[in-house]
C-alpha cells in the first residue's frame, strides 16, 4: 500500500508540474505548435535517464524512490519518458527489433487510438 501512495503522491506532483510548465511555455511563445508539450516530453525523458542511472541501475535499487520519482512524478509529468526508457533499455540489451517495433507500434497505435477516440466522440 505504501508504494501506491508514493506513486499517487508523485503523480500529483508530476501532473501539476507538467501543467504549469507546458502552459507557461505555450503562453510565453504564443505558438500554435504544442512546443510546451514537446519541451516537457524532452525534459521528462532527460530526467528519466538520470533517475534510471541513480535509482535503478545500481547494485541496490531503491524501489521506493523508483515508485515515487520514476513511476509517480515522471509518469505524471510525461508518460513519454517511460516509453523512451523502455525503448532505450530494449536497445541497450541488444533487442533492436523489439525497440524499433515498440516505437512503430506505440506511435502508430497511439495516433490511431486518438483519431478513433475523436471520431467516436464526435458521433455520440
């Protein structure tokens, strides 16, 4: 139960941080292109890489910090960071086909899912 609370707390912090950062950048630039979201995703992926080395890729991984920071905060900040870490980990382990397949399927399926969701919502 403690791990669930850590994930929940971290998720709340990450979601608030994403909202504040992305909306501030978007407002400051005034761009139509979602630059705020793109920059949040890039920062989230960068931070996920750092957290992976500091928390998971150790002889004594910290499961509590992983739950709070990686799953919670970073998951709330951007799930793109999880996708990126999983893809990079597959590639680092020599599973290049799986890494490529993860990118292709995730991007294509997520875009398709969004299009279908929009279409369905417009029908109802």
